């Protein structure tokens, strides 16, 4: 994932980059979304997150 940035002086916005992958079916989509959700939830404890 990417480094933290300070935006507008006070907020530390943490970018989360979704993984690049080929989705072949709904199960692939669900797995990818679960991975992104986990990464976002972990970073939310430290401040706002940007996708």
C-alpha cells in the first residue's frame, strides 16, 4: 500500500490501492472486495482513508 499524506493541515489521509486482478466470477469479486475491506478497516483506526 501507499505512504500516508498530510492533507489540509490536520487530516492524515491514508490511501488504499485496490489490488490489480482479473475477476472471472462473483466469487473473485467477493474475495477482492473482502481484501480491500480488511485493508481499509485496519487503516481507519489511524484516521481517514482514501480509495
